[in-house]
C-alpha cells in the first residue's frame, strides 16, 4: 500500500485510526501490528512471511545472546543474525545482477527467472539487524515478547522507506506510550504537508525527468533541466515520505528521528550527508564505518573506511553498477574533504558559492544514481557536456505548467523556506490553513493524475 493513494487515505487510515484508539492500551501493539501487516501485504501478501521470518530470526538470536546458558558464544548468535539478514537481502537485491552479469560474459548462460524485490526490504532488514547488534553490544536488553519486536520493525508509518528507527529510540514507547493532543495535531499537519510535497512537487517534476532520461541523445539544456529536476524530485519525494512517516508516528504516540534538515543549504558534501537521509547516514556510521575501524587507526585508514562505507552504501540501494559508482562518487569527495579538515576545497568562496558548488556536485551524483545502466549514464554525460548539441526546452504538453511550477516552487522551498517541522511547530493559523489547502489540492491532483509510487519504495 502507498501513502499517496486513495486506498490508504480513504479506506485504510479512516478504518485503522478509530479501531486503534478504541482499543485498550494493552491491545494497541497487536492492533498496530495487524494493521501494519495488512498495509505491507496489500501488494504481495506472501512477502509478509518473509518479513516475519527475518524478525523472528533476530528475536531468537537476541534471546540467545541474553541467555546465560545458550550453549554457544554470543559472537555466534550475532553472526547468525547478521549473515542470515544479509543473505536474505543479498538474494533478493543482487541475485538478478549477478546472473545477468554472468550471462553477458559466460559461454554457458544460466536459465533464470527474475527475482521480484520485496518492497522496503532494505529498511526493515537494517532496522531489525540493528536491534541484534545493539543487544550484542549491550546497548539494549533482549525483547522477550515477540509481538513487541514485530510491532517495532513492522509498524507501517516507517516500514517501507524509513526513517530507520533504532530500538533504543522507541523501546519505552513500545511498552508504554501516550498520545498528546498537541503532538497528535502536529503529526497530522506534518503528514498533510508531506503528502502535498510528494504529490504537488515531486510528482509534478517527475514527467520532466522521465521525458529527458528516455531520450537517446538529450541536448545540453534538457539534460541540465532534468538533472536539476531530479534533485528536486527525489528530495521532495523522500522528505515528503519522511514527513508522513514521522507525522503518523506522532499521531500513534511514537517519536521517530528526523530524516532531513534542509540538505540543499549545506556548504560541503560532508555537511550535506549530515542533513540528508540522516537515519541511514548514522546507521552506516555506527554499524559499518565504526566496526571497520573508524578513525581509530590513523587518518589513512579512516579515509579508506569512509570510501568503503560509501561504496557499500551505494550497493545498499540496489543491484546496479550505477549505484556503486554513485557511492564511489561521494566517497571521493568525502575523502577529499577529510584531507582539508572536513572542509570543502572551495571553502574560500562566499557562502552562496559554497552552497552552489555543493549542490552541483550532489546533482551530478544524482545523475549517476538515476541512470539504470552505464550506457544510459554515458548518454546523459554527453548531454550534460553539450556533445548532443544545445537542444531546447523539453516539450511536455499539458504537464508542462505543473512541471515548471513544481520545479520553481521546489527550488524556492528547498533553498529559502523553513523545514516542515519548523512550520508545524510554529502553528500559525494562516500557515495551518495553507497546509490544509495544499493537501486538498494534492488530493485533487492525485485523484485526477497518474499513480506515482515513492522513489525509495524500490529500495
């Protein structure tokens, strides 16, 4: 099920919320879990079993780590959890790439039926795996109630695309939570605002990006418009999802960590990664960069660890060589900035110049990210270099006003306006009326336009 859909807004949510709040407090975890399983299984019900299996493995491994007579060392159980989760993730995300790569070069191709990727497997696997790692480190105690752990991982607001919530963040609220009116209304307005960001901006800009990337020889003007457009599209698509998830969490009594803090205003790539998809950035830092050695073995090793972390972070997004290149692209700039003392090489420029250069590097990196194949990346690189000619502004027909309007509005919001949670926290009546108005406009556009899923649903 998708947040930006008729089924979710007018069937699932109006049924789920009254039932949830009508239940006694002790039954709400069960209600939330069952609702989340319906939400996740709406697309393909059998993948619910896969998620339950993954969570069950981690629940059992954590219990064994906490048992004084488990029969095996704690290290065995953490490796059992990590390797099992990575095995599931590797099979569903990378089996197709490995077989396709083999079939392109091997004299004996493998007969292969494409493996269908479960929605959100990267997110719920990382979230569940972080729980067992924290138990192993002694940061949290094992959860003996399987339903409570299942509720933690499977709760529908953040299940499919994050934020990646850690057990320590919500362990108290899993057992005992209260919904306060002020937080519930803040959550509602945050959800409405996130929905509008996704539909009115990200979905409006999407046709421009798709149109240019579908061309064999995009011109200079179109290529740069599409590159800039995708930076706006993915930001409002993903931050819109995060706003909806965090808002729904507040409505249910949970406090999820923030995921975006105006990343396009950063003055270096290092700072941008501290503001973009923050739950993933901190996850990679704490569960990958630090175990690799972090900065404990000298600056040279720290730089290598940064590069490896970004390469693996790129692969986390999916089975594509372009994702690996994208991770390498950012690894190079992060390592470069470390050599300058975590300051960009263009730090001597005025603030505006630093922000512009950072956004340009980020945008070019997203060109790599958006391309499906190396061949498509080559065509876009030629287009951005002007080797296909200057070209002109793409013809988008009836979608043109929405695309150009969404692009301009998105840029203005990303670079000039307060963040969503800041607007909601102020709770100015005119702002709240504006939020309701743009939400209703987004609903109207959703009902009359084409269905567009969230970009990060594919990860």
